[in-house]
C-alpha cells in the first residue's frame, strides 16, 4: 500500500510584471500577519534577456538579498528550465499578510515569469 502525501491548502499563481534583478511581486497570503509553511515553489521564465535566475522570497518589501528578511532562496536556474522545489519553510508574512517573490534574473529588466507557490497556514 502506498502512502499519499497531504495536499497543500493553498496555491498562489500568477505572472510577474517585467522583472529586473531586484523586482519583487506581492504574494498575498491573507489580510494580516500570518504564519505559514511554504511547501513548493515553481517559476518559469516566459520572456526576457536573462540567462539564469535565482528565486527568492522575502517577508519585507524591498529587502536585500542575503538579509535577515530573506525567507527562501533557490538555486541558480537556466531560463530554459522549470524551477520546481519542494520545501518545508516556516515563515511569517508581513503585517498585511504579504510575502514578496523576487525571481532575480541575472540580466535585463525585461524578464517575465510564471509562478506557483504552495503553502499551508499554520494554526
């Protein structure tokens, strides 16, 4: 008998606007400070000049790479590939219920990404 993994409660999907190296996209989880566990992060570049990208998620808008506010960082991924990582990352959103996705392409300010972020709200 095989075990079936529990399914994430929620999934955020969308397309970023035109992204440069530090452009962030709001991920609206709730309307207030919320503790969640990020279960899976998927990104695919659909347009732009970048050759690679390194996805990051922050708990504060405008936070710097490698700062205490960085909650998730992926590995450098070629734009031809799908970034798809299963995770178990416990985080708090900001006070308005948001996290901030930064695809971080290595070149150009014309990159566009599709994304899916799966998460559970921790009660």
